[in-house]
C-alpha cells in the first residue's frame, strides 16, 4: 500500500508539475517574441513619432495659406482681420504647422500684395543663382549678366540681414502697387506691422525660405567660381581668375557671412534657422583652399593692388570671417576645418594655414600698419578663439 501510495503521489506530483513547466515556458516564448518584435513594431512606432515630428515642423506654401484665408473669409463671413487671425490659429495651434516663412498679411491689401511680390522676387533671385550651378556641382564656365548675379547676391544678403528694405528696393524690379483709396487701411496695417516687428524678426521669412530651398548648397558651389592652384604649387597668382569671378566670389562670401552670423536682434527662431544652416555648411576643403590661396597672393604685395575694386587682403579677411561663423559653436565643423587639406603634401590643415596668415609680411615701405592688416590679425585671432 505504501509503495502504491508513493507511486500515486509521485505521479500526481509529476502531473501537477507539468502544467507548471508549460506555464514557465510561456514567458520564454513571450520573451523571444519581444526580442523579435522591435524589428517589426519599432519602425512603426518610430514612423508614428517621425510623422508627428514632421507634422510639427511641416511647412505650407504661401498660395495654400492665402487660399485658406480667403475661403475662411467668404464661408464664415469674417472680416479680413478676423479671417487672418482664424487662418493663423488653424495652422499654428490646431495643425501645429510652422508659418514663419509666410507673408502674414491679407493678400488683397496693398501691403500684402507688395510683400508677396517681394517674396516672389526673392525666390526668383535664389532660382537664378541656382542656374549658375551645373549638375555636378561646378559653376558654369561663362557667367552671363554679371550685374544680375551681383544684384541677386546682394538682394539675398540684405533680405537675410534686415528683411526687405529700401536698399533691396533699389536692386529689385518690383513696381509697388499703391491705391489712394486705401491710405487709411495702409496706416492701420503699418501700425500693426510695427507692433508685430517688436516680437518678430523681419529677416526670418527670408532665412526660412533660404533653408527650405536648400540654397546653402548653391552658395557653397559658388565658392568654387575661382580657380585655385594646387596646394603643392610654389607660386600662386590671380592671373587665371577674371575680375568678374573674383567679384562674384567676394559677394558670395559676404552673403554667407550674413546668413550664418547670429546677431543680438535675432529671435530664438531665427537663431535656430541660422544654426541649422551652419550645420549644413560642409565646404571646408574649399574654404581652407581659399584661405591658403589668398594668404599666398597677399604675401606678394604689389603696387597696383590698391587699384583693384577689392584687394586680395580684404578677400582674405572675409574668408577668415566666414570660417569663424561657420565653426562657431559647432564641434564637427571645427574638426572639418582643422582636417581640411591635411592629406595634401606640404600642408598641415586649417590651423597650419592660420599660422601662415599670422606670418604674412607687413609693408616694407612704411613702419606703420594699415587698417586692413590690423583687421586681418584681429579676425585671425577671433577665428582661433
């Protein structure tokens, strides 16, 4: 009996333990599933997050904004001001869409029409400059309508600095639309515009359009408009580069400096756009090449250099300024600058070129320093800092 009881008890124990074993095996299967599931579920979750993120920073066109505004005004029988406010809230608050790049005035008002014409002119300038770049990223061999290129570069620079101003009007072909019947309306709009400009940077829409159109790559390509000798060359001069190419290069450098340089008047959003554009700047091989080239040509001081529209020393100063604003508060860009041209013979990278700048000889005819030389040393020290 005892033997049979012990056997029956052992059987009962084994039967009672089997379900436990099965129940213990289930977590392992679930655990295995969770290890595999991230490959299938994570992209979906990540995509959802990505979509939400894109939705927050997604931008709409000016045409869609204007169309929505006019529809709200007509369908809901709103006043122009109320329709504008409703449309802005619809996109920014309810749909979480950025409208910082748009003209936020009524499309049928006089100022609204002029602002939209200016925005179109700005886009035309960017598109025109983009036609100068070949599919491989090089600049076209022969630039036609040089005055048009210079006007486009200066127009983009001024818009990205202060927004649309009287200086930009002088470069533009826009004819302002004015109606005497809307004088009172214009005064009200100007008053509102002055109030809004206290909290909004007038350059922000143009900087955002610059970023949105990827124009930074066009401008980086324009840095290659001048022909640079090999870094191993013992002598370097400007005989191969035309005054036109040098002028376009200088205007491009000045425009990039203005776009990347943060100022105290910039809003937080404007600074964020400038930081994004700075992170996209990757033309450090070209930048250090220009730095080396104009260091060498500036060392050979010539008497006729003062007769040039822009001296080699001034171009060198502005190249250094561009290097400073492109490396400011960006560790990866600093590394790219230091490593640029380091694989070339007889060159130790960006810092080696900076040392060559500080070794530039002064004028042998006088014992005094020129303003350009003092500025050069000051900007070089700023770059090192």
